[in-house]
């Protein structure tokens, strides 16, 4: 057969051969298709990857109809409910609707907070709190004066409450909120946080509660704002910590720790000396454009120790304590020109900037925190005390002089030259010398108490030699001038506390009535010249009988000025200095009995 087939194939024409091939290939394709595509369960299973069961819900035969029906019922019910709700909503008033939306918003925010809310802080023993009482001064005259100061606080607070609530500060003439670059573009209620402990010790409890509620509901640190690390530390963290210790309300502790976490990226520099500013959201840091050669400022990176020790104590996080220990160690290793600490230090290179030294602006609270670190540690941090003593010794040698008229002043050291000018800020040093007298080397306690008294006297003179009896921003001891401002832009008073702060410390250590008298003079002058219907304002020229206002009620007026005045007219049993140490913004922090406490991280001090 194959031979005959081959013979007949050979006899066929090309077109016939082509048609036959076509028929043959169609036949083969048909057979192949039948093999693969006709339903044959056994073969089908070989190619089944099992995805069907995963992707399509399995419905048992017979149940399918029921399922679709229940689904349809559910959709219909949902639809009807939505329609009903919409109808009800249309019947509601605008206000009802607004309130409903607000409740829903708050609920969502709370749910979110709960979800990624703060980790609970470890329980730590609350230091024994002595002297959180009324501090009744006893005699009616002093009590009356103290009541007046309390009334001034109420006026400052109520005005802020009415016109600036939630803003950082208040413009008491324009009657609206105010802020400065130290808070970036944030709106974090600086006045509320700064004022809380003053309200508490004055017994203004409704106002305190009001502030606490605002903090609970509104104080949020995830803001895209570039803030000053130093200012946020002394005002916000210091304020929150003091409010926590005084009132025992957990919210203040939690907020303080949350905020502190946001400051930590500022320490990410080649040396560990923090940037002056940090963006709370991005964590990017930088320094003030005006600071010498991109430097950080001594009074800023040197004024973190007290708060950071408390943060580690309360949170159990060693990071805070480690950061400030590192700063101290780095400074200890550096050469000091003439034994003095320059105000500027570059955080990239670890080198000093300009050789300017000051006990006023740019340097002040660095010295203050050395002394207070020692006091706050129950005098166990002897390294801090020694550093303070050495620094003060060099300052006395190079910066402290007596004027021709017999006034002791602290000048500014600029590249080996002493500028015979003293700032209002420098006046805090009178109190610092008195506070550090006990425990000073070579039994110089009497000397330092005397030095404190002399500074208090000089600063009082700077007030007394003005028309308004309020102190200028800076005053000179040169060319026959004694304790008076020369330049127009140094004649302002912006409600600062330093002179009153020194009066209070001197009062506590000496009980010389002149300090209360001087404090009362300042109270009256502030009430007469700075009080306006919308709060208290700074004045631009203390030598003019017709002063103009700067229209700012600084948050430190409530935190410090009014608090120190109130304490000056209270009994010493209110916040005794053996148990409390005031941070540089006058926020009282309790002494930690370090002999019985091991701070996390303190073991790795190497
Ligand atoms: C306050 O914020 C603090 O006392 C700081 O240390 C410097 N001075 C201002 C008020 O004058």
C-alpha cells in the first residue's frame, strides 16, 4: 500500500498536493484539540493549580441561591438605613450637625492616639515633696502685697485667656496672639505651659485646670516648626515637669517626655553639641545665623542638664542623661582662654568661636546650671560644683569690677578686653552667688553672700536711676556714667525677672527687709507703667515719663517675674530651697536624692 500511495502522490499536481496537506493538518488539529479541551476530569486535574478554591468562595450547591438572597437583603437594609440617616440629618440644625461632626472628629483623633499612643512610662517613686503649701506670710501688710501680686497674675492670665488663648504669647494692646522666632511658626500655648506652676502655687486652681485641659486636648508636638532647643527645654519641658511634680497629674510628665523625644535629633552633630534649633517634625537642626562662625551658644547647650536628668529619671530612657553628660565631658577637655568659657562653640569642629565671655546673655544660665546640677543631685554631683567654682573664680578675676562710684558690676569680656557694661540678664547672678555661697571653697561663703548683695544693690540702682523705676536692658559704668543706659536701644524693659529673682534669693538668705521693699517698688512700677486693659506690656524707654509700649506680654512674666514676686512676699516654707531647685525659667524641680537613685545610663560614664 505505501508503494502505491507514494506512486499516486507523485502523480498528483502541486495544487492538489497542497489541498490534501491542508485537509490532513485540519484533521490533526481537531484530534489534538479533542485530546486537550474536551471535558475529561482526570486530565483536567493535572493542570489545576488549585487557585480556584482560593479566589472564589466555595458555595455548596443548593446554598448558592440562599447566599445571594441574604447578600441582597443586607444591601437593601444598609441602603434603607443610610437613607433614614440622611433624612434625619436633613432635619437637624446646622449647630447640631457641627457638634456631631466635631464629636466624630475627636473620636477618630482619640482612636488614632490610642493606636500609636505613647508607651507607658515606668513607675518611679515620686520624690518627697516638701513645701507645696500656701506659704502664708503671716503679717497682714505682706499678705496684702502678696494678694496684689496674685491679682496681677490673674489679670495677665485672664487677658491671655481672652485674647491670645493657644497662641504662644499675647499682644496686650492689639489684643491678639503673638509669637517670636524662638517658637518657629508653632502655636503651642507657651504662656499656658510657662504659667501653670505659678497658677498652682498662687492657688489659682480653676485657671490651672483650664490650662491643663488645653494641654490635654491641644498640645501636640508633631508640628512642622523650627524651635529653639534651649527655649523649649526651659519653658516647655521645665514647665511641664514642674506642673507634674506639683500637681501629680500624669499628663504633664507624658507630654514632657513626648516633647523631649522631639528634641533629641538636635544632638546629631559631629561633636554631640546640639544645634540651637530643631524642626520638631523633620528633626533637622541648624544654628542661629548671627552666631559667631556657625557656633552653638554656651548658655543654650549648657542649660539642659537639670531637665534632662529629670527626664531620664522619669522615663527610664538613658539618652537624656547621656547627652548632657557628654556635653559636660567635652567641655572639661577643652582649653579655656584665661580660664574663661567663651560663649560660642562650633558643633562641627568642636572649636571655640569668638572669645567673648558673659555672665549675661549667651553665657548666663550655663554657670547657673553647674551650681544647680550640684544642688539638684543633693550635692552629690561634686564635679558640677568644682566646675562652677573654677568658672566663677575666673569670672571674678576678669569680669567683676567696682565702679568709681562704688558699684560692683559684672562686665563683658571681649577678646581680652573688658567692656564696662552690664545687662539686665546679668542681674540674676546676685541670686546665684548667694545660692552658691554655702559649699564654696576655702570657706568663702561670706564673700559670695556679700557679692550677691552688691550685685543686688547695683541692679536696684539701675532701676532707681530711671524715671519709671524699672530697669533698662543694659547699663554702663564708663566715662562718669554709673548704672545707666546710653544707647536708645538699651533703654527698654520687657517685663524681665532677673533683678526680682536676685531680690528673692537675697531675701531668703538674709531676711533683710530692703529686698521686700525693693520688690514692692518694682511691683508698683510694673502695675503703673506696664499694665494695660489687655494685660501687661514691655516699655520702650524707662527714662521717658511718657513711654511707649512694645505690645508683648512675655511668657516669662507669668513664669518668673510674678512668681518670684509672690515668693518674695510669702513665707519661706513655700518651696524651701533645701528641697526645690528652680530652673532658669523659675520652674521648681525637686532635689533628687542621688545617693539612693541609679539613673539609667549612669553606669556607662567611662
Ligand atoms: C528667661 O527666659 C530665662 O530666665 C532665661 O534664662 C534668660 N532670660 C529670660 C527672661 O529674661
